[in-house]
């Protein structure tokens, strides 16, 4: 495995670095888009608990943007964005759910949890891969920074899971 990685860096290091930068720019755009979108999710959520999850994640997302800017500095690249088509689609799904569910309903919250977990999974997949590429490219500090963000995304997804489970419990009690 070690020889294989050394081989990648030796022969494809520049190409892999280019791919890495594209990935960082994609996430930089995606996180900025989320900063604009999370307040709407918090505003339209029904339960106080779900609103808090979105508001907390907004603060974390701001930190993710700052961390990406630090990463661009470390690798000596300008902090540029690249439009993330996946995030456009995921946010569109959130809007569709808001439009197709009633205000102040538990179904609205189910829909928002469903849609925002897809966002978290996209981010978890992206940061996990970027962290691994950072290791391969021997950007130890960058890999550490990406791991911090990755852990926060995993945590945010866990909170959404906990809420979904609490709802299942509540609906079961109400039945
Ligand atoms: Fe994030």
C-alpha cells in the first residue's frame, strides 16, 4: 500500500493536487451556499429542537468556510469557488419539501431532516475523500483541518438521526 501511494505521488502528484484543489473549491462554494440556505431551514422547521440543530450548524458552517480559507493559504492557492452542482440539487430538494409540506407540521420536519441528512452525507463523503487525498499528498496540517470539519459534519448528521429517532418514539407513544 505504501509503495502504491509513493507511486501515485511520484507519477500523478500534480494531477492529484489539481483534483484536490477542484474538490476544495467545490466545498468552498457548497459551504457558502449553505450559509445562505440554513437560515431558511431553521425558519421553516416546526420543532424548536430542529431549529436549534440548523442554527448550530450555521455557526459551524461559517467555521468550515474559514477553515477552507486557511487550507487554501497553507497549500498556497487562491481561495476560489467552483459551483457545486450537487449542492444546488440538494438545496433545491429542501425548497421542494418546504413547498410541498404544511407549515407547523411534523411531516415538514421529517422532510427537512430527510433532505438535510442528504446534505450532510454529501459533505461527509467529500471531506472524507479530501482528507485522504491530503494524506497522500503529505499535507499533514491540511488533513488535520479537514478531519475537524469532517467530525463536525458527522456530529451534525448524528443530531439529525437522534431527532428522527425521537420523532419515531413520539409518534409511537401518540398511537
Ligand atoms: Fe460544512
